[in-house]
C-alpha cells in the first residue's frame, strides 16, 4: 500500500485500483487537529458511515467496495472504496440555524447568500433546508462560505445544481430517518465525487458526528445552544480554553475526551439500534 494523503481525521492509501480509507481517532476543531485522540472514534465513524451508506443506497450511489477486505491492522476503521475525482466544494445542508451559519445570519441576514426570514434565533428551524456550500481549504486554513453563484463559477451551472439537489436530498432523507429515532439533524456536510463512469457518488464519511450536528429531539428548544451528540462539546471546550484556534492546539482534558466518546457511542446506538 502507498500512503496518498493524511488528512485531519482520515488517511488514504492506494492498493491497486482501489483506495483504503482509514478513519483515525484524531479530532479536529476550527480546522486544527488536536493532540489528544478520542478512543474508538475512527471505528464509530466508520461503522456509522457504513450504516448510512446502506440506508441511502437507493438515493445516491456511494464509494464503498468492502468494509471487510481491508488490511488487518485497520480492521473496523477502514473501508475499501472506489477512486473518485472529488468535487472541489464542501457540500453542506442546513435545516436549523447553528454554528457558522448562525454567525453569518446575525451579521448579514443570509447564509451562503441565501436570504432568511428576520427574527430567527440560535437553533431556529429554517423554513426549508438550504444548501450552504463552502470552500475546501488546504490543511491549516479555514473553509470559507460560498454562494451558489460561486459554486456555479467553480464547477458549472449543471453540476452546481446537481450538487445542491443531492445535498438537500441526502439531508432530508437522513433527517427523516434520524427523527424517527429521536435525533434532530441540524446540518450535515457530504463529499461528492465523479466515478470513472461519470456517476456522481458519495464518498468520505456520511452523517457522522464529525460531519453533522445531532441534537436530541426531546430537549430541543430554539433560542439557546442545544445538547449536541457530536464534537461540539470539544469545540465548546476549545472556545473557552484560551486557545487562539491556531496550531499547535493544547491537550484535551480527560473528562472532555470521555464525555465526547460517550456522545459518539450514544448517537451511534440511537441511530443504528445496535449496541456498541
């Protein structure tokens, strides 16, 4: 195998015509990898992605070849997958107002150029899910919001429209399935790429705590921050730690690591109905 790329969370190896995508236990916030891993995180992300790929297989094809035909040292945290020509845009859908979208709305009344009603507050449900793409920044730099017009300029009108429709479709299907299990999907980021036959295919991870905001429906209340089944707990710690959000990041306290792992496990079990 040949190591092609080591990202913030995943490592990509080439083996023949296939890729081996390996999810580590690394965690990143503000586009910086923290020095402290979250135990089992890579296996949880892999297992949850595989579950979602199966649930959405009739909606959009995915890159998975095998979850078992992988090198033994990566068992449980790796996927053998097809090579894709990745789209140079982060495809994000939002159904609720949170995170960077909230900050942008408070400043401009818009998110990624999409005009929203006045008077929305933190965690407000949006009138309908919206496509809020961003740039794919190099390692160490921050992704920046893009308008739909900027996506058109980058990939062309036809592809831009397909990205928007697919992203919204994936979000809506995922949010519907999650709602049946008591989970609200506030937003999610997906990765899309072109297969060799010209098909637009889901890659990377899908509807995981690293790519989405998951909230318990039973305690949802707009106008405040929500309990979050994802790495928002780490983000919140980082935001109050005095760290300047630049490399190098400080070590994460053990209690934050333990609480974050517990949230990853909890949402995996609630979504899949399978005990970890």
